[in-house]
C-alpha cells in the first residue's frame, strides 16, 4: 500500500509531495524505498539528489540501487550526474572497461549541463582499461 501510494505521487508530479516521497527513501521496506526513488525521479526535484545518491551508495537492496542509478541519470542535473559518475568511479566493480565507458557517456551528458569539471574532480578520461 505504501509503495503504491509513492508510485502514485510520482505519477502526479506534484512538487509539494516531495517531502513525503523523500521520506520513503528511509523506509524499512525495500519495495517502499524503490517506489520512493522512482517517485523522486518522476518529481524531478533537485532536492531529491542527496536522497537518491544515498540510496545508490548505501542501500542494501540491489533493485533500489539500480533504480537510484537510473534516477540520477534521468534527473539530468549537474549534481545528479556528478553523483552518478562518482559512484561509478568509486565502485568496487571489476569491470573497469564498462565503468569507464559508462562514465564517459555520463561525462558527455554532463558537459551539456556544465562547462567544465571542477578542479580536483574525478575525470572519466583518466579511467583506463587494464
């Protein structure tokens, strides 16, 4: 019931529901957290980025993490794309070639949002296949 309510709030795309949706990202149920991440993406609220980023970095549910990665990409803000890129580069995943390719794609999208990388930021072009 809670998950369906969150999905519905996302479908309405009413920014005033953001606090309720974002609170769902801390729910004990993985299904509810997944619904909250999806709804936050649909709302398109920049305030969702820290919540969705936290879900990507810390949630123990793979489905929630996957939804969070997709949501960060779909939000298409400089902050959401940077958070996604940082998560990809920090991942313990052994598929460095795949990570590098995805990171470069995100970097190209980010270039359309911001002119340049801030000093000291990870550069996807520094990721090399081994």
